[in-house]
């Protein structure tokens, strides 16, 4: 018996199926695009996570790099995820700039453990500043061993919140070797023993950890962007930078750089640690003694005096003072609040304050 022919599909059903084909095709296309975007997002997320992690500053010493001053949008993004993370606010392309390619500057502000209010004020001053995306400036407050119970509590809380403090193994002093202890301790603080044994070169932090290390006073106002602009074109080896003394001179080889704020390249930091010259001669006015070390050791052959972008507060007028002006890098002797207010007002530091219904500041 011959098989029965297959039943014919009704014309109405066939027409309906044909009309659905474009919809199925469109759905498949959407699925393909979604899958592709997920793959691209995953790769981008991994890359960004690596760049941000590799850019953090010396996590084994400074557990959270919250002393770092990066650029504006990046710090805001990182601060949004944790209050402890860095301050001022970072540029959109920050994550695309590797840690190795940034200009890295450490500013150690020598102060006293009891100066809680001064540190809080300086955090406001520096964490609201912006620097270019290819610059990293870490600001640390530096003092000697704690001696009081209240210091152990308050300073520990500061470290937990800001992690921007270095406590040196010394007895508090000004001209008995504190500056020597600061510079000679940095190599040990910022070396990374874990990375030395790492087989992956991509996980190692760059060398040197900082191109320039600065010592500053807590009555000096540094304008970070101008400081970075001034240092960027200078040699990164054997450099000695600051405001040359005597005040009347602009010759950086004349004598030494003022203690208001002077910087050296990382190789000089290592030399201070290793040389017998500073180890045996560290008592006396700290800025003058530092200059004598370099003279005796024939170091700091590359010198730069930032005069008159660095100067003392204009009142009263002296050979070391200067009127406030736009190209300022540092203003010294801001020991009282009225001087700080006049200086900050001149540089219009609140210009980025956004209008809001929550406050009215005329």
C-alpha cells in the first residue's frame, strides 16, 4: 500500500510563521550584541581594576593611599567607595595612566604629635587641591615617637581614618637629627620585600617609589600643581631644590635651601641612608646641616632655586618675603590663622564650591 502523502500546512499557518521570522532574527541579534558587550565590559573592568590597584601607593606601609593627591575625578570616585581612600578629586583618564608613568612626589610635613588641629586644617587645604592626572603627590605628617596616652589614642584614630602619618623612631626635636631620621628612614619604609620575590614584573611597584622627596614645615602652604610643574622638567638624579639661603641670592650653589620646603631626588635619599657624613653630622639647624652634607659629599650637583615662587609671607617685609602672586609655589611663616586666611583668599581656594540649597555662603 502506498504511503499517505503528508498533510499540507494550511496557508494561514504558513503565512503567520513567515511573519514571525523577522522578529526571531531581531531577538537573536540583540542577544549577540548583549553577549559582546558583556565580554568587552569584563575585559575593561579587569583592566581598570588592575590599573587602580597598581597605582596605589606603598600599601604595606601606608595601608590605604589616602595621603595621595591625585587629580580631581579619580579621587572622588575612590573616595565614594570608602571614606578612607584618597582625597582630592581625579581626572577621567587617571586609570589609563600607569603608576610607572606618573611623576611621584612625597612631601613629608614635619610637625608635632600634639598638633591635631593643625593637621586637620592642612588636610582641608591639601585635599581640596587638584593636580594633573599624570602626577601623584603623597603628603605625610611626620613626627617622632608618641609619649602620651592621649596621643596613642588620637593619632591611632587619625591613622585609621586618613593613613597619612609617619612616626619616626626618635625623641621629638627640631635640630637634633629629626630631619636626618626622616630621610634616612624612607628607604626601609618604602621598600617592598614581597615584590622582590615576585615572579611577575607587572606586580612590582616602580623604582624609585618617589622621584622627589620633600621636607616641609607645617606653617608652609604648598600649591601642589605649581610644585609639580616646577619639578617636572628637572633632572631626577642628584637634584637639590628649594629656596636658596641667603635670601638675597638666586644662586642655588650659594649655600643651602631653606627649611620651609626643600626637595631632593631619590638617589640622594638613599645616599643619606648609607653615608657616614650625615650620620656623624646631624646636629644643628636642620636645613643648613642638610646643605653641608651635600657639600661634603659632593652631592646635589643639579640644583634649582624656586625663588621667587617660594617665599616668606609678605608681612612684615624682609629680604626673604615677597608679595603674594599667581606663580607662587610655597608661602612660609603662616603661623597664625589670619595669615592663612589672607593667603587662601588670595588664591581663591573655594572657587570650586558648588551651589546648593543646603547652604548659603556669600
